[in-house]
C-alpha cells in the first residue's frame, strides 16, 4: 500500500508500506478518500535549504523552545515519515468488539490518537491521552502525520489506516454533508470551532477579532464560523489578498496589514473584543490579540510559537481579566456538535479550500504555496 512520505524537508514521495490489520477487537480499518493539508504541514514542506539549516541552528542554540524537539525531533523533520493528519475515510473492516461503526460508514478521523476513557480524555484533553502519549518516543503527542516522535501511526494519505478504540475515535459525517465540506474536520476546522463557539455561547452576539496568517485556514474558518454563530462584528486582519477575500465572503470586516507584521495592529482597532483568535503564529499577533480583549475576554492562540520566551503582556491581561488558551487541538469532544452545526446551517467551509487536487497528484499538489490543499478520490462501493 502507498503512503505519502516527507522524504526530507521540502521533498515528498510515495512509499510502499505493509497492509495494516486489525490488531485488537476494538480496532477498525478505514480507507481515507479525502485528505486536507493542515496549516502546520506547510512548515516541513517549505522548510528546506537555508531555512532548514537556520532552524537546525536555532534549535541547537536554544532560540527555539526545547519542547519542539519532543514533537519533531532534535533533527527537525528528519524523514522519511508519513505526512498528513486530516482525513475523511470509509470504514472497511471492524473488530468484533466494535459496536457503533459499520463497514461503509463515512467518518472523520481525528488527528490525535486517544482511548476515550483515561483521565485526560474524560477531561476532554484527547490529544494528551495518557493511554497513548506515554508510548510515543517524544512523550508529548500520539498522532498521525507528525513523524516518529509522535508514534508509529504514519500519515493519513495512505490506502488503509488502523484506528484503535474505533467506537470512540471515529465520528460519522452527517447524512447530506459533502465530505469535501468537512475535509479539515480532523484538525483545523474543529480547532477553529473551539476558539469561537464556546465563548460566543457564553456571550451571545459578542465581538470577534481574528488575526490571520500562519495558521492560514484556521483563521478563515474562525471568521466564517463566528459570523454564522451570530457575532455582532467579526474583524479579520491579514496581509494576503486571497485570504482577505475569503474572509470578506464569509461576512467578516477585513483589514489589510503590512506583510512584515512588525507593527502592532492595536492602534487600528476601535473596538474591543469578547473573542480573539490569534492565527498569525507571531508573538506580536499574540500580544495584539490579548490587548484587544474586552474585560474577561478569551484569546485562543492557534499557531506555532516556536521561539523560546515569547513575551506576553501579563499586566495588561491582569488589568482586563483576560484569558489566554494555547495548545494542541482536542478535536474529538467538539466534533459531534460542530458537524451537527454544519449539517443544520450549511456552513460553506469549502470556501477556504484553495486547491482541490486528485489523490494521485499529491506529490505535486500537497506542497503548493496556497492556503488550503485538499486531496480526494472516489470512495469504494461497499
């Protein structure tokens, strides 16, 4: 079976791998037929040559936080390893203990592997599952598509995946919802949902700020979801015209900023916000988002903040009783509610997809310098 691998930073290739088998009665086998590129995958795909050597030097010198090595290794993104961790798949086989899944079901595959019953899973922290995370070499994540430090699960651009604890892990795509619409539900789309939906439920009609950029699709999904969730106002800041156009099509008020991102956007903000989504992956963006909050507002940082000792305006946060939440996305607890919302409202998440490509063209398409790549092939007739 073929798996798309990052051979080395900036270089992809198909690699033959053994067929996965049911290893436990609670397992299922699934065949991915839609795979979406996570915003974070752009880093290893575009980090080669001088950029890769600069990252190596920064990790050795301590300029990059040491915790990064627990996820991508001390030699950053050393291949080969299966890349990709956002998938919609079709169930092809189930173990004898699986009661909720059926062969032929169309399901979302969460990016992080979890059991559903440990202490962390019961708290909703499924990306920190204590059944699986301690078994990975980096002891930080257990997931698809991040490389050997995060376990031996491989990537999702593969012919068959083995899913443990299948009744917990897999979530059916609702009838009538196009799998391409929820291509990114395994991570980025649901990550956007958790940044806006819970707070807007507490503050109906609240104002939302989105600073886009590094986490490209997450910022756009956040803006679109916030509009449909009834936010009074959604302001979207970015430096790329193509993303500004998508945000505006969702109903957000858009603001173009300088590509260097060295200047604070706070002087350009007349409002203060109940919700801030920081998707630029910059320390400046994080500081701006926190300073833009109304009293008691919540900022979610969805990007990678690789640098050691990222500065935060703690006294400002103290004065406004602000909350900052950062961290890997725990998508499994949010999936049923979000998928139901999309089924009810028809949220057009596919507007964010900037390149829809054939599965067999993955080597050429997946590294494209564009916001959101989605690969697809036909499901099986089961």
